[in-house]
């Protein structure tokens, strides 16, 4: 997989949406995976997300900075163990800026710091339905980093959850950034390809880390109009 006849090249999937294959080298993937393993521990660790309709998401999730739940953000795990969300580290904010610059150029780097990470863990049968990342108030680009198994990432349009869309393979170390006109495009993960992770990484399954700018200032509950307390 690392020595292909035709190396994968960066691609603009839609205006504002760019795929950068192999952006994280093996070392950085390993360090990010080690950090994810720490973040996954309780309290405020990896959890199954319940949707308002009574279903459960098939990927499991842990958040940093702000806790996401369907459909808003809080400072504590309001739909879980109630613990304060884990802090969002400065090095991850720097990685977010570096990623935007690599994918979209220096002018696209947001003035506000990245302050949210949603980390999704996919086992063989996990998927994520088409959705928009619309619970943030900032329009800063979303940064997506993938580790472990390859998946099919479906990137669609802002209007509908259906076609037109483009299917992209996201592999371990790949970067995908969507901002500007693509910031509110629907996207999802219809399939994970089990057993495709680089053996040296030592991960069974797939991790995806999305970095976002909340735009909340200090008072998200008022902005979200959804106070759990
Ligand atoms: O796993 C992925 O690649 C996508 C994750 C995603 O869309 C999200 O966390 O909102
Ligand atoms: Fe998303």
C-alpha cells in the first residue's frame, strides 16, 4: 500500500474541499494514535452516542474542548458520565492550522484557534450517515485526519443528502479539509475496509479526528439555545 505504482495525488473534491493523501508520516500517525488512546479512557472517554430517535451511532466517539451530543455542544458529557470534557491541547490547534495551510493555503487559516476535536472510532461494520457539521457557529474549515483502516468517505453537496457526491478513499495518514463553499456540505462514511490499516501502526479499526473552531466565545449554551443545566 505504501509503494504504489501510481502515487495518490492531492485532489480538490469540490471548491473548498481538498484531499491530501499521506499528510501525516508514520511517526506523527503513531503519536496521534497514542494520544487518542489516552483520550479514549474514562472519565469523559469513548462512548456510544444515542440519537434523539432512539438509535445509536455505530462509530464510538470521544470529544476534546467541547462535548458534542446530538445536536449541540456542552462543557460536560451531558449524555454520558457527566464528567468535564477533556481539554483541547495547544499542539492540536497548531496541527489544525498547519493542516489548513497545507490543504487550502495560508489565507484560509482561521484567526480563531481550533478548539474542538471529535474523535470517531470505527470497527469493521461501523458507518456514518450523510450529515452536515453545522453545530459550530464559526465558518472555519473542518480538518479531518484519518488513522488505521481505509474508508470510503462520501463528500456531497450543501443542498441534499443525496447525489451529486464524490467517493474518496481515506487511508491512514490522509488529510481532508472542507471550508468556504464546502463547509456545510453533507458527508458521511458508507464503508470501512477492515484489515487495511498499516501493520506497523498497531490499530485494528479506523480513527478519524475532526478539528473544528467552535466560534462560541465563552457562552455556548446561550448561542445553542439549548441549556442542559
Ligand atoms: O469519519 C470521518 O471521516 C467523518 C467524521 C465526521 O463526519 C464527523 O465527525 O462529523
Ligand atoms: Fe461530519
